[in-house]
C-alpha cells in the first residue's frame, strides 16, 4: 500500500522534523508538504507515533492516507517536477 503524508505546519523546526521523519522511512517528497511511498503497516504505525510526538500540542496538522495500487492508477499529474534548493521533488 502507498502511504501519503501531508501536513500544514507553520513552525519551521517542527516542519523540518516531520519531513526528516518521512524521509527516514523511505517516503519521497512529492510536493513541499507532501510525501508518498510504499511502506509496510508496522513502519506506518511507527511513523504515526513519531509524527504525533513531533507535532505534540503545536499548531498544525498532519494527515496520513493509505492508497491502494488500483487507486494510484487513477492519479493524474499536471505539471512537471521542479527543484527546490538541493532537493528534487520526486513523483513516484
């Protein structure tokens, strides 16, 4: 199953930690505040707990979606990849 993590967090430090947590489990950045990839159930549960600790009582929200392979076939991508700093925004 694909896992999509999106977030809206104004605090730079927390946002950076959330991004690093997503990268550390193998998710790829697909937009500035969105990561996507295939991870197993245990990894997803662990990531959720980690993200809950990172966000704590701070303002903002993090949403985690499970997307099956069949649903991914219906995804439309408009536009092309772009580079921000040294990091490529990857489209899986």
